[in-house]
C-alpha cells in the first residue's frame, strides 16, 4: 500500500495522520472542507462548529491569537460521564454505597471552570477539593449545596477555623490529615469553637504505580501517614473522644496512571486498611481514592505514560468491584466512594490556538551547476557527493556528507576555507541530505544509522505563543499534547516541522508530537500561504497548564474565551478575557507602570533638550510607549 500524498490526499488521511479520532474521543472531527470542528451531541443529533468560526468571532471582539478556547459543553460531558459511569458500575456490581465526585481545584482554579463544575455538578453532588487557604476560600464561595468539600494540604489555624465554620453552614467539609502534627490544632480549635470536625486520614500505601508521578505513591511519598502513624492518630482521636469524627480514609495514588492493574492493586490495599479500621470500630463511611484517572493524550489505549490501558468504564468497574471483593470476607458495609479526578474532568475543555509567524527552512538557497574553480579539495569532494547522491549507498553517503561538512567547518575555523566557500559547501550538504531523505521515503524501514536525518532537515515553524506560559508541563516534565493544524486538512501536509515559541530560550520549543503512527520528533504541516494565517491547535489543555504557566520573557496570559455550543448549531460566547497587558505584567514584577512612564518621559525630555529629537518626535515616541504599555505581550500580526 502506498502512502497517500499530493493529489490523492483526503481529510480521512489527515484524521488518520494526526490521530484526532483517537485522542479526540468524538469531541473533535474534521469537516469535508478540511477544518477541525468541535462536535457536541444533542438529542436531536450532533452539532459541529468549526474552530475557525470561533476564532473569527473572537477576532471581531478584538481577541486575537494566541487564544485559549474553553468549550463549556465538554466540561459538562466529562462530569456527567464520570458520575454516570460510576453509578452504572455501582448498579452492575450491586454495590450498596454511592459515588461522590470531587474536583481538585488545583487542576484548574479559573473562576469559570470552578463555577461551571459547581453549577452543573450539583445534580450529581459533585464537590471540590481544596489544597490551600486560597482554594478553600474560593471553594466556599462557589460550592453547590450537595457536594463534599475535601481539604487536603497543610492547614493552619485560619484554615481550620474556616473549615469548621463551613460545617456550621451546612457543608460537609473534611480535613484530611496528611501528617500527625496537624491533629492537635484541629482538636483544639474544634473544642474552642464548639464544632465537631469531619476528619479523614490520608494513608501511604505501599503499592507503587507507574507513569510520570510515581513518587506520589509508595513509602517515600511525602504525603500521608505510614501505618504506625495511622494507628497512633486513630488512638489520639479516641483519647480525645473524637473517633466519631473520623469518617473518611484517603489515598491518592498519583496522576495519569496508565495501568488499570496497578490502580486495582492500590485500591485493594486501601480497602484492606478500611476493613481493619472498621473492625476496630472506627466509624468510617467514605473511601477517597484521590486522582489518577488518566487522559489518553496519545489515543492508543496503551501503557505509554501519556495514555491509559483502560476506559472510564473499566476504571469505575475496576474500583467498585475491587472494593466489594476485598471487603466481602470482612462483612464491612460498602463505603461511599470518592474520587478526585482532575485531569480527566477538565483536560478536554480547552484548546490553545496560535498562529505561525514565519518559517526557517533547512534547504539549499543556491546550488552551483559545476564544481567551483580553484576551490578547496573538500568542497570538490562535497560537490562530487552531491552529484552522486541519487545513487550512492544511503548510509555511506550520509556519513560522508557529515564528515565532509565537519572537516569544512574545521577548515573554516583554521582559516584554510573562506566564508563564501563555506556557504557553497553548506548548500551542497543540505542538497545531499534532501536527496537522501527523499530516497529514505521509499524504504519500508529506516536504518538506525539514518534515524536522525529527516528531523535534521525539518523546518522550524515559529509560533505566536510561549511554551512557558501556555504549555508549562511540556517544558517541565515532557508532557505531550495533541497538536495539529485546524484548517487545510484536505491538503497534503508536505512539510515536517518542529515548533519554536516567541521566547528567546532554546527550551521554548515543541519537538515531540503525537501522531497516530506513534510519537514523532516533527509535525507534518502545510507550507504557509502568503497573506493567510496558518493556525495550530494544541488540544486537551484544560488540566494544570493555566496556573502553572510563568512569565518567561514577560509573555503573559493569552486572550481567553469560553463558549457554549447550542443545539441550533450556533454558539454563545459566555465569557471573554483579554490577555495580560504589558503594564499588568510589569506590575507583577514590582514595577509601577505610572512611575515607569515618568522615568521614560524624563529621558525623552532630556533628548529634546539635547536636540537629539524634535518635540513632534517626542510626542510620537511617548504615545507609542504608553500605547504599548496598554497593549498585549504577544506578537501583533
Ligand atoms: N487529589 C490529590 C490529593 C492530588 O494531589 C491530585 C493531583 O496530583 C489530584 C487529586 C488530581 O489528580 P488527577 O489530575 O490525576 O485526577
């Protein structure tokens, strides 16, 4: 079978290449005209909205690229899916407890996200998990009446007081104790305020899980009580006459766990803790299994650290069945199950959209028709290689071209090769590699000696975004997100590129991509058409990225819009938020833009006095300075 290319390329080929049907899980499709659509199911049928239409409408409102697009329907879909799938599993296994979902606020603290989880989640009793005082405050202000409030993290007196008052206000607010030193203050404040606390104990289980966050589990995890500490804490609660407060057992296994067998092993161990504590008359009611439900970023349901070898249904059934089976010999009442799925709840909601500003190509600019006269013997050698590149043995040709290139550069450094000769030689080198690369395309398998050839010729596409601000996990922990063009998918993407961002940092790049054929160092892209935008989307961006992002090179938050797609095929723009202005970003770094402006004004007034600039020029420069302070940090096209 030949690989489709050029004239016979179709949108189905693009779908297969970028793997959108796999990682998109039906939420994203490609239209017959080659555009990425957001696809939302309604009782009356699916509604598909082209992402480019949303970008146009956003631009009309002065929100240009880069843009973070949040699709509220996709958030609701995930909340429903997690809750309903657990409910089905509970029915399937005749489990007698209920399920309670809790969203860990740290995964995406943005107001619109938390408000929607609270609003839409109310019918499922979906609650929130707070890990700091700020998260507790926002949870208290936002949480619906039916959801649980789980407090992890370190708790000082203010935190504890507020959590206790929350119970008076009708919330079920659990303090999860992660370290033995937290208990005395909780007991003291509870007595002083006369409010019984609700307490959970976070345990360290020995079962280790794989993936990128293995350190969250196991003996050396920095969170949770080891077994002796657990027993000592239970005894301390008993002595304080507060054992009735201890209603929850908590264990968080880690995030993005690829293997269901490991999740089940950990749940089995947690259930054994639960059973033996109940046997000791601890009045436990809830078993909180934390996060870990993975997102299939790769879309191949595998043990890859960015995938998972299970469906949501497998996950829910696996948990419910394992708890039931483990508790059966102990005749323990089935606990209420809590999970704190963050990533799996919000990842699908957001897409980062950015335009490509320009391209660097690794191609010969000009090539000589004959070997340049009187040139260095190494250049003659490279010229001969160039002539024989269509037929020479691939590995021999590649190695020889590299060796010649390196010797020519050495010759340039020691002065025996001139600058113009070096330029000719580098053009020849690139031409040789391109010829070899085209020949490699005809091979079924690429020999290991030629593995780096194609990526060394890839273009660099310069994107209007900052990796550090918008995809921090890709820089910090090598997280991959599905990235693809959002238009022209009916055209063959005949270029391969890595992507560089706007920062002046060599880490500000994307060079690991998810393609349906597996992982790739380059992304197939189209040539830029002059006068036309070329826009890429980075998908499944809703978890962890927004607040972890930083201001490297002072690129601030991007524009954001939240939309809801309607059954009539239209969409509403629910919220729009302009990205940070330069003045706002500078203010975060202790500058005061007003005095900043004054400093610049003094400088410019001095230049007028020195007659370096005219008064008219002064006016023009000052206006530009103050306009730019109010402008955004990204590239204006
Ligand atoms: N709960 C706790 C205590 C966590 O620390 C985390 C994140 O690491 C989560 C829940 C969310 O995990 P995930 O995003 O994998 O669902």
